[in-house]
């Protein structure tokens, strides 16, 4: 079906794709795996002629014996969405915010299949059923911002398969989705492929995820395909150091490592993956739990009220329901659950960004639920937050040096501007950046670097408790490993305590001492992280664990 031969892509003098070759058969799924910048997306966007006028493409891309590198823009318009479709990584930026979901999918059918509006609507509703969307008529009339991330991704899939394409390109279609939604999307793609016999190019940075779907895998590194084989061979007997690194960088669900091996370690052939013994873990816990709790949450609830119009009935939403737990100095408390379970609302209540409706929160034995003024400002210094999306949490108009110095100035730390600048340079170097980065702006950094900047800004005010809210969920596997290692190193060096919020149980198990599982505002299970993972008591916890991509 598809035969890519000696493909090379240049942007100016820079060669980003270096002589790659791969094939795709009908009714086959080929996984293309690698980190950001490896060339995955560029190589697949070249198939659809979407690289723009500055790209110089050499080689052949034969689709049903037609060389796509020689197609005009007009010829591509009849191919895109019809013979070859694409599911993009971020549905919110791919869907038109000013059009309803139904109208956007109908547009594809009206353009390529020449259907009337009424026939197109019937077909769209049928597609929405096929991709297992709820309340199909409501979603047809909804705008993208009115539905969840998983639902937006299903709308994108419905749009991509509307014309029953011969080839479907799925570019990181499940990144940042919750593990259970991710599992549903993978199952859906597999069933659609089997039903229509289409070929799929599935692009991801996660080898374990790809193993659940693909027949074969091509591993990309620095613009080249460094290894290509069937899924079982890639997993059981990887040949290239980079492939081994991708497999090793994901937190293990079987053993507790002291630090995660990174791609850099493997490429230098010095993987560092010492296992923490049970005795070492017990000694660490003895030290942590012999002191009074740093923070105590007692029967905290949060209720929101909403109404959608003048005459509509007010709806009561119980976001957090009588939650209680303790966290001790030097501990990492894992908080896991799906979107909407109340994790972030609980975090906001602890931070006093959104006051609880009822219940009490004690910090160092003192109630903080009703603090105001200077006392609340001091609390904000002690309890800090690392955001999920570092780019949107950084001011694009401030250099990163000034962004890190800003909270120091607010809290009157380090005396004067020169001292604050020196401390900022120290922090940049501590999180793996350098003095040369001080005057650069957020857009000049990669996602992993921006997360390091966010961490530097958080620790600049010398907090005692840090809430990490989905702080690694959108990062590549190997970058994620680097950031998790950094968080653990900082915890050891500075004595930090973490509340680590995530939907990814494998990551939480690696980081956490104790684990809380939230569902519909309640804590449904809690205990030692290893024990909860090895022997879950509740069906919901088992459901989350079963959704984690395990690999082969």
C-alpha cells in the first residue's frame, strides 16, 4: 500500500530526515516510535504534503504506486481526508473552536462524498455511534470546548474515518489522555482497522503503548530509522541502544528502582538502574513516619453549584466528598484517578486556591482552612505547585531568569536583585540548565526544559510541600524519566515533601510511598504504594492497573 524509499527532508541547510525506508501493507499497523525531534511527525507529514514550502523533500513516497512527492496541492486536496486521513496529537488545536463538532465532520463528507446536509448529518451520527460517543445528538451540536479530551479525540477519529480511508496516520492520538480512555481509543482503532482493512501508521514515543496495537515497529532516532522489526522481536530482543533505552526509561511495575535509566545513560552504555531493597525502603519509611504529620486533611468536601440559564435548575456537583489523609515530611504521597475524580480540586483546596465547602486542613498542626492576609501569603511560600503545562504557566513576555526571580521578590527572599540573580543561576544549574539560559524566553525551550524551569521557579521560595499536578503527563518517556529523577534528587537534597497527582499508576507507583486512589470525589483505596499495586482491593483500582500498557 505504502512504500517510502530513501526519504530525505531538509529545512534550509538542516537535514531532519536522513534516508529512511519503510513499507506498509494493507490491513497492517506499523508503529513509528521515537522522542520529540526524532523525525516521526515530519516523515509522516511529508506523506500528506503538509510540510510547507520551505521543506525540501527527496526520495519516493509510493502510495498505491503513485509517487506523492510529485503531487500538486490540488491533487493532494482530493487525497487528504479521502484516501489518506490523519488523527492529530492535540484535538483541541485541530478542531475549529467556532464550529460545532457535527458540522466539522459533516464538512468532510459534503466535500469528498458530495452528500447533502441531511444525509451527511445522518452519516455523522452513525460515525459518532461507531466511535462510541455518548449522547450523539448533543455532541453533534456541541462546540469542542464543551466536551472532554477523550470525546474530542473520538470526534477527530470519526472525522478521519468518515470517508473510509485506505491509510490512516495517527500522530500521538492518546498523549495526555487518561490510561482508561487511552485503552478505549486503542481498542477502537484496532476494531475500526479490522472492520475496514485499512493500514495504520501509529506514531508514539511510548513503545509499550505501541506494542498493544502494532504488528511491526520502526524506531526513529535523530532523523533515522535505527531499528525495524515485528513487535515481539523489538520487545524481546532489541538490537539498538536507543530502543533499549526507550524500553528501560518507563517506570517498571515489577520492581522499585532508585532512579530511572535515561536515553543519555544508555547511549553512553552506562545505564544506572539500582533496585531499592525492601530493607532500604523500610528504613526510609521508619525515618519518615516516626514524626508528626506535616499536613492533615480531615473530612474535606468541595461542592460546586452550576446552572446553565435564567430558568434552569441549579445543579449540585460534589467534586470532593469527605476526604481524609495525612502526609509526612520527606514522603511522596501519590494521588491517582481519572479526569473529573476530584484530584486537582483537592490540590487547590490544600493550596487555598479554592476553599473547601466543609472539613479542616492542618499544616504543621495548625488549621489553615480560614487563613487570610499575611498568614495566607506565608503559607503559599511553604506550599507550592508544579503545573501540568509549563508553557501556559510561564509568562511569554518574561525571560525565564525574571520568571524565577519574581516569586523570590514577592516573598522578600535573598535581600537584593543581584543576590536573587545569583540564586536563580544556581537553581538553573541545579535543574540541568545553565547561566546562558537566564535571558531566554519560554518559547525557546523544549517541553522537558520548560518543565525544569517550572521546577526551578517552584523551589526558588524554599517550600516544604510541593504539589505536582500531572507534571510529567505530556512529556516524552525519556524526558519524563529525567524529570522524575530530578524530583527525587531535589527531594533528597532539600527535604521536600510531594503530593504527586497523576492518572498514570505506573509513574505514581515509582514515585510514591503511599498511594491514594480517587473516584467520583472519594478516596476508594489507600495504603503502601507497592502493596496497593500488587494486591488492589477495589474493582476501580484493578480497572486502572489493567489499563496500563504493559508491553510484551
